[in-house]
């Protein structure tokens, strides 16, 4: 009996040891085969792994966008886009602060001054910049913003700036309403500051960093993530399988890549500038500071008709710049007649029996917030989503209206987004059937300002491809693109979200969606033309005008 019992104990012990060995081997094998792990490898746009030893490439930091495979047509387009957005920075040695552009010493003059101008006439303004020693500058490269406005009429429009690369700039305005019209010119950044911003864009694309929480059971690790990651540590590869959009996290030491829980903004890198470079970014000195006129800063404009009315009809002429203007705080596009939806019932009538999808960043989330606040029958459903993150859903059951908002995929600087809610806009568009009762609005720009333009071009290329496919299968679908907008700037914000960065993004976006069959809400010109201070999230009056334009595309006036 004791012999049998002893043999049973030995058998159980051996069986237990065998099970432990099998378990360890399986865990090791799973870790080894974890397809999301990337160590010493690069990924091309097809998702294939390419050995860095085979390519002979050694880069720091590692940037997924640098290893995409483009067709000849895509390469030509990208080269053209980069050329169109390339800023002419003067080829000069490092300049001390006292020799940089001083807006208080600079001035502008109205060139074609006259007793009066007619509506539709061109106004030319010459700007001459000086340094802090009062000496005229011999080179250009400054970033200026220009507008004409009539405060009493709550009217405003933007101007087109031409840099002659010799310290002189010419600004062209189209006079679009009668009355006393003032000219305002502002220095956003001196050329010396633009050089610093260019350097950061090219060399420090990871200056806004992101993190993800990895968790399994009681073990949790927080790792840094980005499109670009420095060093040679093993990486988790979260490149999207359908779009090829690259995204990476440093691999946790104890957990597999598949244990990622969420995504959130880690923070902003500090100490990016030297003391000398910091001098080019001073509030109240050389960031969004006005340039004064050396003479009159206003002109008188008269109507082309004998009797002025509130309904000003303006000839488009041969161009479409500016795309519109404010008059009595209402945006007036120059290419079509925009409706004004001042009553919630008008919006309900327009959106009845429609599904409205809003994709993008927080600037288009403002549209969701405005509509659910302004239209009482549009009731938001509580999906338990994090505040300001989403996804969000609102329904008007009586009128059969469905309104959805979803943020775009990384990079996105939100507080915390669950990993399973990180959806790319292109993939979402591919899941929409479309039709005459389907409306799509997209705003993707703000979270791409720190990266080289290739990252943004790739994202828009994927979105555009999905938009074209959607319009091919459902031509009556309405697709609207909201542009970026100007915002308030300080010394730190300028290094991450400068208007100069966003001006480049705006240039790329307009060119890439030209001729695609989408509508454009020109938030960029709206914020520059309006009298209110620039904000990342514009005030309600500007948001209302954006939505009036959006709804005018959905429900145009009968003609």
C-alpha cells in the first residue's frame, strides 16, 4: 500500500513539473511571436518588416513616416505639396536679437491711395520691416497676417501677403463693402523665429509626447508612444493594418504589446530653446504684434450702386481670394449665397431624416456641442465616454436625425482615449454606406502641427482615398472639410501650435482636396477676418457661422 502511494506522489510531482515547463515554454513562445513587437526593424507602407541591417539605415529618432513606399504619382504630389508650402527663409548667419524684426519700428503705407474706392476694387499696402536698432532689414521671411475691417459694421476680410525677400512686403486686399475700411497688419513671427520653428519641425518631431498604459492582471506599465521614438529599444508596432498609418510605443518590460489599455497625451518637452533663441518668442514684443501705419490706415469705399442695401452683391471677378468676408457679424462667402440658420426649427428641417457624421479633433467637436445645445429636440445619449473625448451620439427621434462625433486616430492630444476607440477617419469612412441622407464633416489638423509635413500628407492621402471611394459608391453623399484656424499664441504655444505651422497644414489641405468633390468651410479665413481674438476653439459667433456654411451645403437655397 505504501509503495503504491509513494509511486502516486512521484507521478503527481513529475506531472506538475511537466506542466510548469510547458507553461513557461508557451509564454516564451507567445512573447517571441507577438506580432506587434518591433526591435531593430522598419516597416514600409505595406506593413512588411524590413531589417535595418539589410537596408543599412540608422536613424535617431525612429520615424515610421520615413519608411513609407509611395507610387510615382504619390511621390510627385508630395514633392509638389512640399514645394508649395516651403517657406523662403533667408540664407543668413545667426542673427542676434537686436537685428531681428521689430514690429514697433516697422511700418506700412497704403500705396494706391485715393479720395475713395469702389466696392470690388483692389487695395495695395506696402510693409517695410526694421530691426530693434531701427535699421531697415535687407531680407524677408517674416510671417505676417493682414486684414481689413470696419468695426461699426462688424465687417472684416483677410489680405494676401507677398514677400519680396528684401525687407519689403506687399499686401493685396479686395474691398468688399462700402464705408470706412481700416487696414491692420500684424507680425506673427520674425524670420529669425521661423528658422527656429523649422528646426524644431525637422529635428524635434517628438516634442509633444504621448503615453499608453499596458496592463494585465496586477501588473501595469506606462510607456512612451509616438510616430517618432528615439533610441534602439524594442518597440510595439501599432501601425494600422488598413491605412498603414504608423504608430509605436516602447515595449513594456514585463507585458506583451497586446495588453495596451489606452492612449493619452504625456506632455510637452521643456527646454527646447537656448536663451538666444527664446528672445525671438516674446509676448508683447514679437509674437502677434501690430505693425503701425506711417500715414492714414484707412480708406473710404463707396457702393457701385446708387442705393446701398444690406444685401451686398459682390462680383467674384477672376479669383476666389478671399473666399468670403464678415458683414454685420455674418460670414458671406463669395462663391455662393449662404443661408443663416437662426432658428432651431430651420436646422431640424434641414437635417430631418439625415445621418450626420463628425470626424476629427476638438474644433469639429464644437459643432456637435453647438448643435446639441441649440437644437432642443437633438438629445445626447450618454455613452459613458470620457468628457471632451467621445465618441458622442445625439438623436432626434421625432425627426429621424442621427448625429455622431468621433475623434481621429493618433496622434491626438486628448487626456485619455481607450485603445479600442482609436479609430482612423479613413477606416470609419470605409464603413459608411452613404447616400442623399448621409452627411460627413471632417476636421483633422491641430494635432499634426509638430510633425514634418509628410506625416500630415500621408494622413490626408488616406482620408482622401476613402472620401473618393465613398463618393464613387454614393455620389449624393455630402462631404464637408473644415479647415484649421488661427489661435492665441505665447512663447511656449508657438513652439507646438504656431499659426505658421497651421498655415502650412492649411496650404496642404486645400491643395489635396481641390477638385475632389467636397465642400470647404473656411475656418482659417473666418478667424483671421473676425474682430474677436484668435482662439484654438473660436467663440460661438464664429462657430455659428461655420455651421451656417456647413448647413448651407447640406440644404442649399433653391435656385
